[in-house]
């Protein structure tokens, strides 16, 4: 039986340590398109040059991404990773992310839901600076196709529904044909995003852009457009991945100010196809 709910739910992942420096932050920002339009603009250089470097909140997924692969060792979870997709992502910022740090993380299986034809596995990680305060909490929701039907709960309904009125702002973010090859250097080496043969095994004609790359692109669009680049104003960021982006396409991010947060929706310009929905940026 691929999913054994009794064994899997609440299982702890091995503790992990990590670190990053300014180069890692800059590489991440370049991987989500920083500098593509205006490489010498002072606000762009805050993402790509160490002089006044800042860190986008979405970077918080990078140091703990290995936890997703770590679920392969969890008792009660035996799945085909070629059929795995990223379903949802939530990042909670307990304080601004520094440009360099040494960290300790702990993770657990926080939820396992039966979606009928798939299982949704929620991995929660908490990360703190070594010997210091908590930095961020991540919840990776992994959609394992073909692994449903084990009799579990279907899970909570999606929230953060975008209003029907016209958006308060809209930003078009082009991606490069080699965007996935650049983004994968930040740690997500899933061959789905580089290897055409592996992509076909997953049901795609060609490699697709990482969901977390789209997640970062959309975060940057919101921060730059509605927060004047002030990354420290973001307290949380939650999104559902509703479609794929092929490298070279343009992501259009639409935003609505609602009750102290920003609701967000994103789609591809070329195919008018949804990319991210049920998305909210919570503000300090």
C-alpha cells in the first residue's frame, strides 16, 4: 500500500543544518528573473549586487527544499516521484531573512489527504538560525498522482479567493528559455525541469518551469509593484499551483488589496493559462 496513514501522519524528518551567503541569495534572485528588464537600475541591484542586498521572502523555501526529497524515507509513504507535482506552498516569515546565515531545521509530515486520484502530502519545516531565533516556517504540499484512494480525509477547502473586480495592479514578468536551467542551481534538481525524456514520463511534452520559480517570480512582482520593494513588510506568503509555465513564457501577476493583505492570481500571457491561484501575501 503506497500510503499508510497511521505510519505517515506526524512522522518526523531527520533534523538538518544548512547555510547560505550573499552569492546564494543573488543566484536565487537571478533565477527568478531579477535584472531581466533593467539590470543597472538601483532597485534591481538591491536583488543582484551585494552593496545594498536584500532577500525576497520566497527565498525561505530554498534552504529547506531537501525536506521534500526526505519524505521518501518516511515510513508509510512509497510513491512514484516521476508523478509528483508541487500542489501548494506557504512560507511564514517570523522575521526578515538575513543575507547570510547558518541554520537548523526540523520537519514533520503535517497532513496526508486523499484526493481520490492523488494523495496530498503536507511537509512542515521550522527553521531557526543556529543557536538563535526562529526565521521561517514552510509548508510544502506535494500532489502525488495515482496515490489516492487510501481512505483519508479530503483536506481543507482552498481559501484566498481573488475578487471578481478588476485588479488593483498587474505585472508582466517574462521568463527566459533557459530559466529552469538557471533556477535549478538554487537546489531543485528535479529532472522534470531539465530532461525532456523525464518530462515525458511525467506527462509533459517538454520540461516545465519549477513551481517554486513561479512562486518567486510572483512574490517579486507583488513586492516591487505594491510594496515599493520593501521585502520586510511580508509576514507570510501562500499560493496554490494551478498550472505549468514553459520556460520562455510570460507570467502575468494580478493583485488586489484586501483587508490588510494582498490577494494574487497569476497566468501565462501566451496561453492565458492559470499558474497560481488562491494566493495571499500577508503584511506586517
